[in-house]
């Protein structure tokens, strides 16, 4: 690994440092990286936000977040004070002219102290509506001119449709080179998501059967047990299709469907992913009702607790049409995948929190066993579990012990936890380190984001034009709306209902 790039003198400017993302994700990840010695000694964080705070108050506030969310658990005094000495805070309203001038001065001071020009990461931890004005002010303050040293990180959501994503890309590339922009999708920082690439391309076993001749269909499920929590206002504007499918689920789909890369260069991987997005069959508006399902949760019971419906959540309209569940059936029109359906689904307030990819293989071409042996026969299936219990399992048939020939499906399992020692770094650790190394492999390029929006555009248009008449159409604590079952049942298939062990239940509730 290229440690040296991360160890260069580094200034991380968190724009919007008084917010939730900084508190829950960014600073705990930086703390863990620092504690594992991935960061340079010459490393500072400058938090900018309009909240009135001094360095001490900022550090105290962040410590609470680190205590709760660092993978090391609570901080001890010594470790914390060493790390905290690298944290600084500037109160400013960066939306007003001159808002960034104190930051420019602060960065120059740091350069003088170090006697070196540091790399500077601007992390825009701000609401999407603030990006335009912030970029304008950063441009005015001439903070981003050095193309080799300055990186700018833009959080999701990246636009809310194709038009706004294009406008945002134009805005960013007006001030920055594409190589300076890191569009983050934290899903890509997850170990198990990256492991899909290792599994597919570091093993000769799979490639010969990884296509339409052997694979019947693919399912990608990202299921959540939580509701919208405090994000009602955002979710009202977003919905599950925008919030999850256009980014996270499509990233996974790309990794499953992409052609083998020639190298692990950032652009090579990203080119192969964009090829997949371009090959996804355009959904005709007249067919949206056949290939797309939306749902919204009503009240229900989860783990013995009564939970409200979406429309009763804070900051949600009484008659809201926002979907909290979405499922799509897609086709990737190329030689490898022609006519193999990819079913993707995501939802909130479901039975459990599970993310997994299920690759269903075709049945054997000829069944030589007597009918009595086949009672429980099922085709082969490969399941890549992304969370909670990360791993891979392969289902195959075995002879049931006994005097008669009876076949029964069994699972061969690989568990990350059992196979590898040590804690798994959080997704944000991996991504922050990659930004400091200048490695954009796990970040979305402009064309990738736009291609993903193009795929969902027809569905967004139809759903935006026709209000759902049946919302809420699934009860909290179930696996989602019946229409999603119908979507897949029409093809003679069914969703794989994830098996949740008691261990996993415990792990999830402690997350
Ligand atoms: N939170 C998460 O877990 C999470 C996860 C994935 C992605 N994201 C994305 O990350 C971004 C940040 O999310 P967040 O939850 O941290 O948002 P947030 O809690 O609203 O934080 C934004 C911060 O920026 C400050 N701010 C806004 N306008 C300002 C201005 N003109 N001058 C100075 N400070 C200003 C806000 O101050 P006020 O409070 O005074 O407005 C707030 O402290 C969003 O794009 C979000 O979609 C967040």
C-alpha cells in the first residue's frame, strides 16, 4: 500500500464541521487512521462552520462522537489529547463573500509553520443545497487552484436527477479538474463490497461460469430495519430510488456485472463500471409499472415494539408520496448478460437489516436422479453477504445420509469474521485514506453518476407524475409490499429471504 502519500503534510478542511457527518463518521474515522499511524505527524484538521465554537469546544464535541463511533471504543486521555492537538476550528459563514478569507490565512500560516506546501483536502460535509454557493466562495478565495495538491470531496446525494447532476458536474468542473473531485459513495469503502472484485478477479474458478449460460438471475437486496429516523425532511425530497438504488445498489450491480479490468488503475475500473451502466436496457415509460415497484411503510411491529408509519414520522407530510421501498427489474444488454434479469430492491422498516447479492445459477441440463431423490432439490446459489455477517456462501446439493438416495441443499460458508483476525476498518477510513493518496478508484466519476441517473430517470419521471394510490402499502416489520413479490413472481421466481441467525440479530442491534 502507498503509505507515503497519506503521510505527506496534510490539511483536511471539513466544511460544515459542526454537523452530523463530521461527528459520527469523519472524525471517528480520522481518529482510527491516526491511531493506526496511517496519517502524517504533519497533519491538521481545520473545521469550518457557522456555529460559534473555539478549538477546545470543538474538540470536546468531537470526542463524544469518537467515543461512540470509533471502532476502538472509548478514547483514553493520552490517545485523545495527542489526536486532538491536530484539530482546529474556525467560525465563519462560508456562504457570504469573504467567508473563506480567514481559512486562506489559516492555511498559509500552516504552510509557514511546516515550511512545506501540504496537500489540502476540502471535505464538503454540507447539505447539497449549499454546494453551489460554497464552491463559488472557494473559487473566489482561490483555494483550489493547485490541481496536484488540492482535492475536493463531495458527499451524496449527487444531484436529484440527471439534469441537476449534470449542472452540479458543470459547476464543479468550472473550478476544479476532474482529477481533483472525489464524489463519495461510502458503500464503496466497505470491505465486503471491495471483496466482490477480489472474489471475481483473483479466482479463476468463477469467470468461466459468470455469464448468461450459467446464471439464471441476480438479486441485490439492501434491506434496513430502521425507519427514516431524523432524516424525514431529506427523505421527502429523495425516496428510496434516489437515496439507495441510483448509487449504492448500482455500484454493487456494476461490480457483479463488469468485465474483468486490465489493471486496478482508477480509470480502468471506472471505465468498466460505466460500460455496465451504459448497457442497462432503457426502461420505456409505458413499462415502468411492469419493472418497478414502490412502497411506503405503514405502522407495524418490529422486535416487539410498535413503530409509526412513515407519514407519522417527524418532518414528513401527512399525505406523502415518497417511497421508502423500491424494487426494479433490469437487464444488462451485452454478450455476457443478455436476458439475465437483475432484480434490485431496498427498503426501510423491514424485518431485518441485511445487504446481500444472490447469484442464482441455472438448473442442471439433465437430472439423472430418480424423482424421489429430488424432493428438496434447488439450483446452485452464491450469496455474497455485505452486512451484517459479512461473507460468502455457496449452496449445492448433497446426498442426505441414509440408505436411500435423497438430495438436500447445503451451504458452504466463508465468514469474514472467522477467516480474518482484527477489526475491519470503517468505510470512511478507507475512503479518507484513498483521498489522501490520490486514489480515485472507489469514487464516482462524472460520467458514472450521470449514467446512473439516466437509468432511473424514466422511473423517477413516471413516479413523479403519477401519485401512488395505495400508500402506505406495506406494514413495518415485513419484507415490503406485495407488488414486489408479484414483480419477481411474474417471472416464475421469488426473492431470496435472507436467513438471519440469532448472532446476527445481536450484532445488528449493537451497531
Ligand atoms: N450524516 C450522515 O450520516 C451522512 C451520511 C451520508 C451522507 N451525508 C451527506 O453529508 C453531507 C453533510 O451531512 P450532515 O448530516 O453532516 O449535515 P448537517 O448536520 O446539516 O451539517 C452541515 C453543517 O454545515 C453548517 N452550515 C450550513 N451552511 C453553512 C454556512 N453557510 N456557513 C457555515 N456553516 C454552514 C451547518 O450549520 P447549521 O446547523 O447552523 O445549519 C451544519 O453544522 C450531506 O450532503 C449529507 O447528505 C451525511
